[in-house]
C-alpha cells in the first residue's frame, strides 16, 4: 500500500474530513487495524490462561499443545462480541456498516445499532454485554464536515493511549477483510438499552424533578441526544421541551459543541419560555452544556463545581476529584474544603477514565463538558449529567445564577473564557514549542509567577488566575483558555494571549 493518508488518533479517536481523508477505504484500514489488535489481545489471553493452568498445577507443560484448542475456544467465546454504533453525521450509518463488515470478516460477532445512538449508551452496551470492545462512528463536537472512529474498551469507556497507539501501529499490517453482518444483530442490544434506561432512572431522583412546576428546555443540537433527556421527565408537573431534536448532518449551521457561540437557539428559547434552565448535549451526547434562567451560557467551570457540591453536600457522597489541565481552580478549592483527594490530568477524558478504573473517583471533568461520576461508567455521559445537574438545581430550590453567586461567595470568584484560533496541528505544535522557550514575565499587564506544561503551556498569576495555550488533538484549532478572578481580567488575558499566539 502506498500514498495512503496517515492515521493518527487524537484525544478521543481518529477524526478526519469526510471525502478527503475520511473515506470508506480509510475506515476499512482503521477497522482492520482494530481487528488485528483484538486478535492479538485474544492470543495473549490464550497464552496467559495456558501458563496459568501450568503454574497452578492443573495442566502439565507437555499437555499445553493438547489443550490449546480448548482454551482458545473458551477465550474466544468470551471475547468475540463487538458493539458498533454511530451518530447522525453524513453517511455515519454506512461507515458503521462497513466497520462492522471488516470486524465480521475477522471472525467477530457483531451487535450493530440500527439507528443513531448516544455514545454513552454504546459504551454501556459494551460493558453490559461483556463485549471485547466497541466502535462509535462519530466526530463528537467537531464541525459537520468531520467524522470519526472512537474505540470503546471492554470496561465501557474510551480506549486508553496504550490501545490507540497499538491500533495505530497495526494500520496497514494486513489488508482489510470483509464479511457479512446479520440483519438482526441489533436485537442483541435491546436488553442493553433497557438496562441503560434503568441505570439512569435509579441514579437520578426523577420523581423529585418531575414534581417541580418549573420549565426546562433541552437542546440536542441535532445530535444523538434527540429526546433522550425529555423521555425521562414526562408525566409529572415539570414542563419539558426539546429543541433541535431532529437529525441535521449540518447541525443547523453551527458546530454541535454546547458552548456559548453555538447555543443562541437555546438561550432564546429559555428567555421566551421563562425556563429555570436550558440543558444541551453535543453531537454524540457524551458532553453537557447549560444556560441559566437569564439566558446566559454557563461554562463547565461553573456547572462542574456546582455538581460537585451537590454530590458532596446533598447526596453525602465521597471520593476523589479529578480535573483536566483546563478545568477550574474552584474544583481544587472545594476538594480541599471537604478533605477529598485531588488529581489533575492532561486534557482528554481517557486520562480521567484511567483513574476511575484504579481509584475511588467521585467526579472527573473536562472543560469541554465531559463529566464522569461515581457509580456509573468510567465515561462521559451527557444524558445522565444533564439530569444530574437538573437534580442539583431542583434540590437547591433556587435558579442557577443564584447558585453560582453562592458558590463564588464561599470559594472565590472565578470566570472562564476560551478563544479558538484556526491553526493546523503541525503549526500549532511549533507555536507551543516557541511559547515554552519564551521568558514571559508579564502579559496583558499582569505579572506571570509560574509556567506549567503538562498539556500545552499554562501561564500562572499570583491570584490563581491562569492563561493556557493548547493545540487541539482532534481538529485544526489552537485554543487559548483563561480563568481569572474577574470578567475584565479574563477578557484581557484572552486578548493578550490571542495577540501573542498570532505574533509568535
């Protein structure tokens, strides 16, 4: 094979522009590499089981060849199911079908969703059905021209760096094989879907929410969130409405990312309806966004701290707190006030998921709306987190703007903002390298007291304000983030950061 586009996995999967690099041929290459990884994993498990039987005295070494076929069948039968799902982007169902055909051609049983589904549901199905893993055809919150290939590991969360690196290394090792996929494979998924609904119903106090006489607006941004949140909240006093719930591969002309510049429709509808809150999910419904009763977008630097306080004070839950490199100072302060262990990770939910698999994590959160909570999957879930944030608001008995004022009075006032600059990945990484080498004493009139480089370049100020430069791992965007003790300082730092980035 020659002149093939390179396949590189970013923070959560491989993503590319449809019909440019995201083609059926390239999806086949990635699917075959994933199949090769799975088969190598199965072979490793077979060898491990044989060696274990010898170690514990249940099998003599000279009998391993005799019993290898028995072990191989036992391991394969427990590790041969793959879950395949897709979002509402252009041709996603066809790309999912092709991925399923490649995995089927490599000997895997397939459970293929028959219609677009939220990514967290697909992750739940992987864990519930004991599958070897799963594939979601989605580019999440990326612009409409993108599509992607997310790998879900057997534990029901995003594949970690070890898995994606291994898959990358196997691309083009073998030519893609294709096989037939049964038309009724989706029937395997019906119990998993019902189990997912039962899990959410048991996790959130739905009766309390339904008993409220408030109005709530849900914006699915034309993604797979569809009417999922609304479906849990009907039948009570609550007035619940979904907007942008239908499929639109162009997402109404905006990126399906629940941040301020994309939520004009939700903000307007909240004001028109006098809603208590507006809730939003992204293109594949694993991220959450919110608009307060004043029609103002709430950043995750407000939503996540409020959720953490609800979990600790109202639900009496315990566990560690995890923030990614661009999340709020407030999480660290709340964790300290409640004697909770605190972690910070690079950006990407897979780093949070790794900790959720190893430690007792109460909540882990990204700036971009990805939140994982204790007692659920090691995974982002925009459906669950929309309902959980709504539970926090109803429990507080006051509108979100007042909840935030209370938070700031107790833990300090911080405001967050972000600018996205169109920069190709290679150029962005070079720029970050230059920034690391610059001796920056001040920026925007504020003195710099420290620099951190866990993920990008973060400038620190004496009041715990910060300014971060980071190249996206999934799209050609250089992001400039700031959290500061006043709106004016945050805006000044963002403006100075953009000026520095463009001049560097």
